[in-house]
């Protein structure tokens, strides 16, 4: 019974590590508050003025949290900043807008990874 429990814990740890982001991948969230990036995202998501104002506030807080996490190379803090951003975006955006937002984030992480690997 103990062997099964230990194997289950190892399996869960292995799976959770495979989903963890590299610290470089969190920089996508740091860049969301950039004016050009933000304006493009707002147009793409077709948000209302109220949603835009709320997103700007959330992205500003996310940028601060992410900057602190990346400066300290604290992956746990970076992950918390990511979940803060995603959780608040989900509340602010409609279901369709949120799906588009997640797609944008995932594509950005993927493209950044490809560029990172191409540099090596």
C-alpha cells in the first residue's frame, strides 16, 4: 500500500513539473501592460471601455507582481502572478473573450519558446 502511495506521489510530481512554466515563459504576462501590446489586445478582444479600464488595472498589478518575481527568480511568485492575471481576466471578460485571451497567451508563450530555442 505504501509503495502505491509513493508511486502516485511521484507520478503527480512528474506531471505537475511538466506543466510548470520556465521563468522566461512568464515574461509574456509582464509584457501585457506595454501600451502597444495592450492596445492590440483590447482591439482583438473587442472589449468595452469598462472592461478595458479593469484590464489595464489588472495588467498593471500583474506587471508589478511579475517584475518582483522575475527579479528574485522566484518561480512560485511568478506562478501566483500568472494565476492572479488569469483569474481576474476570467472575471472581467466574457467567455468568448476569455477563450481568445487564453489562446493569445498560449500562442505568445509558444512563439517565445521557439525564438528561445532558435537562439541556442
